[in-house]
C-alpha cells in the first residue's frame, strides 16, 4: 500500500502546475463527480489529480502528509484512520444532526431532510470549522491547511445528489486554496429595481460582471411612467452596465403594466373567476384584450423603449393566471368582460358558468383551449408590436420568456402557455425563446435541463436561440437543504443548464447569495475537453471560455489579444494555448459577444470576428482611436473611454488603439 | 494649587482626541471615492470606538445601502432609533428598510407610531407610508374574505388571508385562517408553525406550544426546525404532548413519542392506550403494533397480543417481524424484501462500509452497516456470518450465536462451515449443558518422563451465581510413578498422581479472566487401585494481550496465569502457581508461531521444597494451521531454582526441557 502511494506521489509533483483536477479514491464515487465537475474540475488519475476524495475508513499512510504538503487537497469523509492522522478524531458523544450553520452564510438555515446520528469529532488545532451542527455546535465540516495543500473533512458524505448536506462545500475548498479552472462571462440575470433602489449602480455593475453576467434584464414596469429621480437612476444603471460590458434589456411583465397604470385605469383591470380585480401576488394584471387598454399600453411601451438606451426587450410571462388552474377560481384569469363576450359569441355561453352550473369536462376544455389560443394571439400581437419598435431602433434584441410546458405538461391548462404554438413565430419574428423553469419542477434535480432542452429540440426550435431561465428563489415545495438554491445545488443547476442551452438566465441578481458569486462564472463554463499536449493546453468549449493564464499567450499558434493578466478568453470550439515570448500589445480585456476569432493585425491593431444577438461591448486596456467594421472605416462608438460598443449581428472589426 | 491641577486635568480631558475621529475621517474619504468595502470596515471601527453615536450608525447604514446590504443597514437604523428614539426621521428610514427587507409588520407599526407622535413633516410621510402598507393589506383582507364568502374557501384563500391579517396585526383573524388553512392541508406543517407563532404573539402560550410541538414531530423537517426555534429549550411535558395531540390528532410520530415517554416513566397503562390509538389509526405502523403486542404478551395477554404480532409478521418489515419471531420462538424468516430498491447495490455499499469499519476497528459502526446490508439483502449469509463475528467481538454472544445459526445454513460451503464451527463453539458456551475435554501430555527432560494431564468436564448452566459440574481428571505418566504417600519422596508424584479423579464441583462464571471453583470427589489410583477421597478448589486467573496463536499477522503478546489451589491430597496444602509469557507471534502461512520467554513462580503454604521454585527460559508454541485450532505444541527450555532447599535431595538449580501438546474441545 505504501509503495503504491509513493508511486502516486511522484508524478503529482510534475502536474502541480496544471489545471485543478480531481480523483475519487473509492470504488463508489458517490456524488463527488457531480459536485466537483459543477465548477469545472476534470476527472484525472489519482497520480496527477490535485483534489483527492477519500471515503470513510480510508487508511492512514505518512505519504498523504507529504502529498498535502506538496499541494494536494484531500477531502475526507467521516471517520477513518487517515482523518485521525490529520487530527480529526471521534469523541465519546454523539449528536443528532439535522441542521447546520455555515460560516459562508451564517444566517442561512440549512436543514437536512433526514437527521443523522453522528459521532462528535474533535478537529485539530489550527483547523477552521466551516459548518457546525446548529443546536450543539458540533463540527460537521472543517479544513486544515498544511504546506501548499489542505485537508477538508466532512462528518458524513455530502449525499446522493451532492447537495443534501453541505451546500458550501465548494466554497470551503476555495477557502483552502482551490482555484477553479474555467470562467464564463455569458450569464444573463434579471434585475428588480424594487430591491435595489438605493444601491450604487457602478459598484454593482462591477460585481455582476465579475460574477459572469453579460446582460441584465431590468424590471421596466417601475419606469413605465416618467419620473425624474427614477429615470436618472435607470440611466445611470444602464451607463454603469455598459461601462462594464453588460447589456441591459427592458424586461416587461405584461399584462402587468405598472402600479400607476393599475391605479389610473380601474376600468381596464383584469378579472378573476370570482369577479375580483386580478391583483395576484405582486402582479396587477390589465385587460390587454380591451383595445383602448392595449393601445395605451403599446404607446407607453414605445415611449419607454425610446426613453432609455436599451439593448433588448424581454417580453416575459405573457399569459394568464394561475398555476393552480381552474381549480382555484379566485386566482383564475382572464374573465374580464371582453374575453367573456368573445367567448360567448363563439361558443354560446358565458365562461363564468364553468365555475357554476356548467362544470362538465367538455365545457371546461372548450374554454381552456380558447384561453390558450388567446394567450398565443396576445404573444403574437405583442411580438409584432416590439418588431415595429425594432424597425426604428434596430439595435434591439428580442426575448420571449415563456414558462416550460413541455416538461411540465400541466402548464397549458393552468396558465394557457403553449410553447408549440408560439415557437413557429420565430421564423417570422427573430427572437430568443427563454424557457422559464416552471415553479412546479423547481425542486427537481439539475438533470431536468437536459430533458427540457431535448423536448424543445423536438419542436425544431433553433438551438442557438434557446435560453433557459433558472429561478433562484425560495421554492414553495418542501425542499432541502435550503429553500433557495445555493452552493453546490446552484452550481450544478447552472453547470448542467449551461451545457444544455445556448444561454442561461438567472432570476434574479438580488436573490443570488454573496457566497455564490465568486464560483458562478466557473459553474457557467461549458468545457468538454481539456488536454495538455507538450507545452500546449488544449481546451474545447461549447460557447467560449476564460482559462486561467499568467502572462502573454499564443492561441492556436498566434499571439492572442483577448486576455487579462490572469485569464485568456477563448472562442467556442477546440483551441490550444501556449506561452508566448512576444511583446505585449493592446488587449481586449473583456468581450460580451460570441468571439469567433481574434488576432493582431498590422501596426498592432486588434482584429476580432464576433457574433451577437444584441450590441456587443469590448472592454480594452487602452482607448480605441479608430475602427473598421466589415471593411468600412467608422468612428468608434464609446460608452466609456475604453469600452467600445459594437453593432449586433455577425461582424469583423479592426480596432486601432492609442 | 489643587484647584489649578483640577482645572488642568479638566482641560486635558476636554482636549482628549475623539477615538472615532480617525476611522470616521477615513471612512468618509473612502465613501467619497466609492470604496464602499473599505468604508464599511472603517465605520465598523468607528462604531467600536463610539458605539452610542446614532449619527455614525446612520452613516454606516447608508453605506450598507449603497452595496445592497439592506438587512445590515436595517440593523444599524434599529440601533440609531434605540439611541435617539425621538428622531422621527431615523425612525422613518428604519421603517422603510423594514418594509423593503420583508419585515412589513414592524414597518407598519413604526409608521403608525410616527404618524401619531412625529413632527408635522414626519407625520405626513408616515401617514402616507402607513396607508401605502395598510391600504393594500386591508383591501387584500377584504378581497380574500369576499373570495371565501363567494365559495373560494380553499387552502390558498385562507392562507393568503391569514398572512395579510398577520401583517396587519389582526392576529385573531390570522390565527383563525391559519388554522382553517392547516385543517384543509394538514401536511403543510409550516402552516402549523405559522399558527403557533400567531398564538404565541396572542400570548396563548399553551395553544402555541401545542401547535409548535405538533409541528416539531413528524412531517416536514424544515417546519420541525422552525417549530423548534420557537419552542422552549426544555423537553416537553406529558400534558403538552396531550395538548398537541388534541390539536393534531393524526400525528402518529408525536403520539408514538408520547407512548415511549410514558413507558420510560413506567406509566404502562397510558402508554398502551396511546399505542392502541396508533394501531387503530394506522394499521401500517408496525413498530407500534409490535410494541403493543409485546406489552400484552409481557403480561400474559396472548389473546390481544397475537393479532397485533401477526400483523407485524404479515408486514413488510422483515427485521421487525424477525424480532417478533424471536420472541414467539418461531424460525427466522430469510426472505428478500420485495419493496427494496436495488437491494444488492445497497447491500454491497453497506457491506463495503462494514468491512472498512471492521478493518479500522470501529465495530459498532461495522454492526450498523451490516444491519443495513442485511436489511437490503436479507438472504446474504456472508453478511449474517459477519454479523455473528461482530456481535462476538462486541461480547454479545447470544446475538452472535443467532447469526451464526442463520449463516450455517448457507449454500456457500465456506460460509456454512465457518458459521457451523462458530455456532458450535458459542452454542456450547450458551447451552444448558456444556461438555469440555482437554488434554496436555508433555515430556520433561528433568524427570525423563512423559506426563499427561486431562479432564472431562460437564457443566450445567443454572440461573445461579455458581454452576455445578461433573469432572473426571486424569493425572498420570508413563514411568508409572507410585505414590509413596511421602511428600518428601524424590519421585515426581506431585507431577503424576497416577490416578483418575471423579468429582462433582461448583464453579463461578469467568469474570474478567477470574474464576472460582471447588470440588469433592474420589481419586482412584490406576496402579494400586487405592480409592481415596479428594477435595480441591481455588481461584484461577488468566489474561492475555496482543496477537493470539491463531491470529493473522505479526505482533507482540503477553499472557499471565495465576492459580491458588487447595489440594487435600498433599496434606491440605495450598499451592500458588504464577506463569507468565512475553513474546512475539508470527501469524501468517501454514505454521503459526509464538516465541516467548517464560517466567514462572510456584509456592505453597506448607513450605514444601518441591512446591517452591522459580523458573525462566525461552519457549516456542506453534500451530500448523491445517490442524484444528485447539491443538497446539509447545517446547520450553527452562532454568529453575528452588527457593526452599530444606529437605531437597536435589541440587538447588535445575534445567528442564519440556515438549508437549495441548488439545481441547467442547460441545
């Protein structure tokens, strides 16, 4: 055994400079691959892996100390002679562990679905306890730094799915020195002004971009009417985002228009099946089937779009209420007079009757079909409205956020959502179809995204225009260990979704917990292959990726201009990186479009080929002085001294800098 | 002079620097340059230096707001309000933040206070804010009340109404509708927690504790956790259990816990009643059925017990059913549990964990995993065998024997034979009658004779501190030594009595290696055919540590044997033997060896020379592993010295080469 471990040690030193990888030294790896791969770690043989997982009962050997001193990160589960060797010893007492507190988010309740009887273990001097049993304070997760490496000890395995017990396990690993291997800057995030009224937008723009956010979808209903202070805030927010290379979308939640619109037009309010105004949850729904109302809303939207420097429009959740469907008449819409009249004309009876005397299945089916068709018509009309606006403001991208009704097939009946009826519109009006994870499946595991993607591909939706919206909110289901996705669960969701969809959006930036922000870009990176071939590192990614790299680099044999001091940004596909002896030229530090190629042209100019559904922002390390777009000289459009605004679409640009 | 010094001191004190000045100055500088994180840590230093300054708290709060830390900002405003209760502007800021961070109840209360007590400007703002909160709450309450009146009285309507009512401090209304909502969906345990919280706010402590106790047992772990936060830290009293059950009648786990509590309190009658309710309410609760059945059985009520126990036997909990079978003295059932998902995989996993635990010496954990493995795959006889060994190591031999008994029926010959051997060995020690035979023939160069000791003994297990036995000893040699009856004879009659001694005796059980015994019998000399009475008895002690002869692997060992023996035959003498061995065992391969050093002491009360000597020297003990494990060989080279030489016809020192073999078995 000892000699075997010694053999493992020798090559480990040679590979220490490589990207972090992992190995599970157990016949049953459990959920460790899902956990560690969720932030991009690749599985490698134990002889070269930096992160090594050893299960309960792992035998002690002095070689492990050496390997940790040399930089290995050992993860030890439960009791074992090896854990004892590092000082994690079983005490006499036991504790019934059912909840814990973690230093990474001390106020977050972490509750285990099934409590476990565990021995109380002593941790060695100098160890940092990351998680404790909530009521007794017994240590459940602790780390110990030794030389260039560290040991992370868990009182028990992290569970079958990997996130049942220790949500902040990966944060603990990074606190012990693990640097995740890849970064992505392609996430979208929703932004609700109501939660951020008093923040400094400039401060937050920096945080968002660091967290890998490429576009912010801003709650536009707060700005529907003119208001000097609010308008100034939004203008500042947009400017701050653009200055950091973040696009800003106008997020509409029709038929909710605005608070003031609701107050001003009680005559246009939507009605529920019990005849009440449809104020459901936070939304105050308007009757868009009413022509006068629709005209007023349309004019307001147009004015809103032209009042601010938006990059796109997101038409979200444009259908009816509620998830409880016809079973709950007090939340069931639309039953305004216009809808009732139209239905009566077509089918000869008032739809309100289906909640009274006419409860037969056929009548109900008739109205539910009518309602789904009405929702589709409404979506088509409003996409048409937006398309009309885009004729005057062509920079705008369009997104339709639509709840999934393929995976959860009850959605058509519940809220009238029918993706199969909407998707054919993509052929006529180009838009990104953003699938909203329905609340009914928020408790299911990350694998659901593969299945959702598969079902939309079956509808022949354009894969490059499919996005997924992950709701990071407190779930109404009885879920564990946290009500809202965080830590390992969040990273698994984002990682799985990033591999299955062209674009991943998070609802919403305010609900993301601070402890998660640093690892989010790594979770969003979709990397298929990593290989070291001689001095070259070959990385294959689905949508482009940032790879940690110090100093000048050559990509595919050519000096590469798209990089920071710590990261090289690669386009999608397989590319090799190697160290470059060339002098450093001007650099693109950050780019939020889809990079296709880059190189240095004559006189140190930067040539970029890119594709982007909305305007793209290139953050440079110096001021650009001239620009050539698809062979035509142009004056650079700058939103700040070093941030270049580039048009949407597919283009080749040549940038000359100071 | 004194007055002058006093004035100087006052002046110095007056000029003493503001401890918060420096961090504050730097904090404002950081704030101006939008370095919020630095500003936060500097403000915290300033607060540490001047914790009672409301203005610093406010500026800290505004800095938190810039970076989106609204809850931290709210806490600073709360402190500022505490420090300056009359500052209505701060109170309003606090209230707004309460509203933004979800503490609507608190926000509404503060706005309500300021609109009545504040300055005119604050009053106006507070009034507007209060109405902004209160208006929608009032409208919402009215709307949901109307919805319920119109027939929409479902869970959602009651729950929404209760939530709004709680936010509006209409606690009676909130409690009514939380309860209504919970009654509609009793599985939503979090609503029970809401109800408990509101009752607590209404100072209905008993009701609150009942709701919270009910929520803390059974159902959703998260709700249970929340309930625990609100419950008193102590363990609940029986009346509180009863109150909780009155509210939540169908809470089986709560009732079962109460029943077990009553049992611990020796209130069996009440416990039985609770178990009875459970078994009527939920026929699938086999644990309660078994427990109640055992209670009936315990007091001889077989008529009531059997239907319950039969229910358990019919159920799908094999382990529980086997416990019932054990009590009813029925054969254990070895059926694979049909409902178990992938039992083989689960069993494999648990088996691996068990093996690791055994290797690491964690026998209790090994036992736990083996039980899981058995549960997952109840016909895996290998697991049963391991369970047997584990129980055996844990000194629970009756359980061990049960598992060996099951495992010896294995179709795997290896498992079956190992289990058979172990079962026989244990059964003999646990059976009512146990017969053991041992023999130890050896050659002594000192006496140039081959001696043999042996005993056939039958023990009878009786429920008393001492157990009777029948014994037949053989003590003889090949040189046919005659007992001259003279203890001073040079012949080794004390090594060979050339007799068979039949006796009956009493022995204590072995306790930590110590045993007491005594017997009375008849000695029949097989050479002279003399028959003489024989009485002997004493205490015997044996302990060994380290690697045994049959152990795998190498290692040190030590053993000690001490005997105090009364023998009527030698003139009612009392002899002491103390024999020690320290050595190293090499326990792998076909030959297991132990090398050791002997250190022996023999003495007696009657001070006979032959019974007082010491001896020491090397020895080896070995066991060819192909032979039965109870057969072994020894070779010893001993150098001895008499400690009493009066009457000793020999030299005071001696050498002795002894070679012998030991064999024992029991049944």
